[in-house]
C-alpha cells in the first residue's frame, strides 16, 4: 500500500545552524524557512536526489515540536512520511488493523499542500508515521 518515502522530518533546536550545516557541511540544496502556523512549525525543506528532509522548528505557543525538543534538547528524528495513493482507503485499512489515527482522524492539508494523516507512534515501533496522498 505505501509508496515512496516522501520525507524524513528532523526537529532541530536551531533552525539557522541546522540549515547551514546541511548546506555547507553536507552540500545539500536547502530551501528558505517557511512558516506553517496551522501546524505550529517553521519548516526548511532540503531536496535530496531520492527524498526530502524537513527541518522542523517550533512556531507559536502550542507547537507540537516544543514537547519533543524538551525531551530531546539536541533534536532528533520526529517522523517519517510515506506516500499513499488514496489516503481515505489507507486510513480505513489501517484502522481495520487496529492502528490509531491521531487528531480527528480526518486528513489535514500538510506542508506540501496535500492531504496528510498521522499514525500513533506506539502502533509503529515508536515512530510517528505521516501518510501523504500524492
Ligand atoms: Co512531515
């Protein structure tokens, strides 16, 4: 059912320093910071030949990233995002298997303007999973 790895998201304590490290030390193509107020994050997209990296930094009062950084002050992998063709069909199938969908259970529009859902990390070996319809 799942397709390509769309991105790996990394929460970072210093967005400018992390962007510069990916640009100069790793030689990656690093975009400009984008505020995503609906998701409580500022995101920097990094284009790799086969996937993307998203650097996440808290934005606003109730950012979902803040608690993660409080527990992981030097940052860490926050989630992985897999592509699906039909997000509703994927959601319904996953619910049938016992997986829990976070939030209302309805897809939201994600950072790339496409519908996304998140699956409970406790159901996926401790890894928060994002599904994105492509
Ligand atoms: Co994501």
